[in-house]
């Protein structure tokens, strides 16, 4: 059977940084199609969602066969102003503005998400949790039930692709210490305060910390940890790519205290490298972590400090989990996921 010729796909990423950038570049490198990147550096979350669609539309130079767009813009406006109404649009939902921060709900941004979903020919969510969360929240926008049903019918789950090859290398763990990794943004949605409270309740001198992830200078949470752990903090600050993988491979466990998580790239990367996850029993984590490990690796609110102490006392259990966790995370590698993306792109033609 002769393979169909590659399609010209315009991949539009209005927030070309962090995991969004890795996603766009990873698919472009792994796809069997011809991917053209149209990107823009984020200029603030709200401003990007409000204005990036128009600004990126003005830069479209040719008509592609398919548009694959991240939902960090008004995709309907982009499509209209770029003159691409007849070109199939696949929308990728990394996050959404209906449920991202319930304490600061922004109706205008939520409606941008809805217009984008309604305009798209296919909508992709990075987890089953995210898809369910989004559609359960739509009644807050007073959307007509028939429109919601139509949007749900054209939606599916397609996980984030990850380039794990950049993380490969030898283990750097040491038997004389128990190293806890935090590799998330130091922002309210990741709840670093809960992480700090749990770790500062531990007085065991075996515990060492790796504090990665983007943060503001002089973050007060980090200050508390420095006072408590002092020389047992092995790294603090956003790590360059060349150093990041080594930090994952020296960590025994990776911890999350997130209030919102639609997929969990940081945890998946760490688990692939052998840092065993201890994560909340909610959000996308029960979907990310293999079910066989749920009792050991998912914790309830208030349990983190005790679970860390229990885990530190069972190093042989961690050793036994690592191969299966690495294999489970490998299913997200672009070598597995790119063909699934390619199939979706072809199916909308």
C-alpha cells in the first residue's frame, strides 16, 4: 500500500515557551508531514489570549492543507483574519480558561476558549481529566446544550508528546541521601506553599532537595526551605537543558502539590528518569500514574510528609518501581505519539 504524500501543516503556537515550545518543536521534528511553525513569544497570559490570534493571522504567508493550533489564542478570529476559513483546523487544548483558576474566573477568556472549540474541526485534549473538566464547566457559560454536544462529538484525548531521548544518561543517585525533586513552576496553581509545609515538617537529615522550575527572584517559599535544609539543597533555580536531565537522574522522588494539572509533563519526565512520583490523588495524576502504583504513589491532602518518610524507609521498593514507571512514561514519547497526531491531521482533510 502506497503511503499518502505528506501534508503541509501550519502549526500555530501563540505561547512559544516551556512545555508549549517543546510540544511544537517535538511534533515538527517527529511528524511524517511537513510542519511549518508560526509562533509568538508570550507577552502575558491574558494579553496573549486576547491579541495573539490577530497578530499571528497577519503573518500567514501561504494557505496550508491543515492548521494545528494551540488554544492560547482566539482560533476563530485567527482563522477568519488569516483567510483560512476553508482550511481544516485542529485545536490542541493544553489548558483551558474555564477551570484553570476557579478563584479568578475570567468570562472573556473562557469565551475565547469556547469560540475556538466551536470553530475547530477537531479538538484534542491532553488528558481524559481535562476533557471531562472542560465540558463539565461549559454550563457556566450558558452554552446551548446542542452546541455543547456537537463540540463533545468532535473532541478526543491525545496526550502530549515528549522527547525523552534528551533525558537519557546514567543514574546519579546516592545511597547515603534521599533526594526530593520539585521541578514545577513556583506559581499558585502548583501550590508550592503546601510543598514547603510538608518538607519543613521533616527533620530527617537524609533528606536533600533539588529545587528546579521557573520562579521569581527571592521567592519566599524557597527562603523557608533554605533556612530549613541549608547545605542539603543540591540545586536551586531554573536549570538549563544541559543540566536538567542530570538533576532528574539524581533524584529519588518527584513531588507535586498542584491545585491544577491537566497532564503532568514535569512528573512524566522525572518518572522516566527514575524519580518515583508522589502526587495528589486527583486532577490528571491518576491517569498519568499506572493503576498498579496508585496506592503507593497517590496521596490525599495532608499526607505528603508522612508518605515521604515512609518512602525513604523503603529504598528497595523504589528500585523495583523504576523500570515499570519508565516504560509507562515512554508511551508519551514522540516515537509513539507522532503517528497518532499525523492520523488526526490526515483525517480532517
